C-alpha cells in the first residue's frame, strides 16, 4: 500500500547560484558585456528536495553548508516550503557551495561549482530519519551516499550528475539511475550488469525508462517557452521518484516527471518546480 504522504530523504548538495543572463555564451578568450546577474537558491540536492516537497512528499534534507551568511539564503525556498532541515549541518571553516551559472537567451546554461561544505559532507555528519526513498546526486562524496543507504531498504534514486566514475558499491544499491544524454554516454560502460531502472532525459524531447535492456516507458515533454533550463533534471528526478513511490505505473510516473520538468524551465532559477495543483492545471501552449 502506498505511504501517504511518502517520506523522502534527499542526501545531497546545497548551493547559492549566481546566475548571469547573457545573449550568447562567450568564446574562450572572449569578453562579452551586457549581462544581468541574480542570486538564486540552488544545488542539486536542495532543488530535488524542494521539487519533491512541492509534489506533496514529506521531505528531509541531509546536507552540509558553511557556517556563513550564504547558508540561510541558499535554504530560503526550502524553509518556506516546509522541507525538514533538522539533518543539515553547518561546518565551521567551509563556505556554503557556490555555483556560477550562465544562462543564454535560449534558456541553455553552463555551470561551474565551487563545492565548499558539500565536498566535506562525510559519514560523521550523517543522520538518517526513516524514509521510503532516498534521492542522491554526485555533488557530495559517494561514500556518504553509500553510508546513507546502508542498513535500510529505502528505494534509492541516484541522479548521476555531475558526471564522475561511479562506485560499484553504490550502483549495486541503486534502484533508479537518472541521467541526461551526456551523462548516459559517460557512464554507459559502467552499467554492465546494472539491474535497476535507468531513466534517460532528452531535454525538450522527453525521457525514457529502461530496465533489463528493455524500454518500459517513454514520454514526450509538452512544448513550452524555456526561460531557464537550470534544475530541470532535478525536478524530473524528484517527480519520477515521488511518482514511483506513490505507486504510479512507470508510464504515468514518467509522464508526470516530464511535465513537471517542462513547467520548471518556464521559470527563472533552478527551483521553479511546480506544485501538484500546477501540474493538474497545466495547459499546453
Ligand atoms: O542542477 C542544477 C544545479 O546544479 C544548480 O542549482 C547548481 O547549483 C548546480 O549544482
């Protein structure tokens, strides 16, 4: 029977995103001017926690931030939405993670992350509430994710972003791996023998879900006017996990995740994920 509401633990990163909007990206060695700059809460872990919360889940964020002024700013949206932050740790001597992001007129982005406290998130800072599912990404050490997943049978979603070699131990514990096309090419060879589900996202062309070498679901994205694609994968990851844990069949869960991600790109910043009511009210252009 599906738990109601589902309990999701997100073990991952928190960043403050400094976003420069530019007409086009500069070439190497080129200076361009005329950008406008905004600060937004971000980090893949925080974005996914908020997206799951907006879909009605009880969400616990397990993360490390700096003991600095940026921490509160980075967590503002989660605080407001009611994500449980009791398992966040604030580390002396570290900065809160910082992401420098360029967003072009087409809504595409380029991101450089200075991880700060995210990289210092070790087993010592980890305490885990009882949850139905854990969601993790690769902006924190993989050993910490393995430790979080050890000793419980929570469903484990791993968003393999940013790309890095995957720990075999972590893969063996993973139930759902989420990758975009670039990440899929990078980790493809490591997935031999992987028995979980693999969700691959194709941007505006939707997503597929495969298991055991077979496609079990495919969904299109509705056409929307993209303003900022940053965080679309985070919304997708959270929505797919919440849907599957709620007991939706794979096709319905994938369609909902594509719709949630599409709505998120119509808003600036990485935390534009929709509520359940906004999903229901969506009408295509
Ligand atoms: O997935 C988008 C996120 O990647 C941004 O919010 C940024 O902080 C980086 O972690």
